[in-house]
C-alpha cells in the first residue's frame, strides 16, 4: 500500500468520524411529550362524568356503612381506573384529579 493510499484512508476515516460526531451533537433534541398528570377537560373527555359516577359510588359505599378498608380500596380503584382522587370534607365528597384540581363535588 502506498503512502498516498494510507493518507487517503486516514483522511477518509477522520472525516467520517467528524461527520458522525457533528450529526450526533447537532441533531435537534426531541421534546418530551410526557405528562405527569392527566389534562383536565380535554375535548371528548368524560372526566366530569367519571367524577360524578365515582362520587355516587363512594356515597353508596358510605351509606352502606362499609368499613374503612373497603372505602380505601374503592378510592384506590377509582384512582387507578379514572385518575380521580376522592376525599370527604365536612361530610361532602369531592373528586380531584391527580394534580389536585377539583373536578366535581357533592352538593
């Protein structure tokens, strides 16, 4: 192999390496679309309807004098299935999203 061929291959490999590194660092960063908490009241969402149904189910469980373990299990299931937190304040049931924004409350 002649010196010209060696120099050509070295220059080619250095250029290729430089281009690959340049492309890697200049590549636009992908924006993360990850949302930590669900958005409330998106078009077509039935968040309010789910909250009302959850409140009714929890009220029914309270009226049937269910023990605290059953009520906590019901809260956990509602949170897993609908992303709605249920709490009781002053005897009224209130539904919140995971971010703590009130969705619906018992009147």
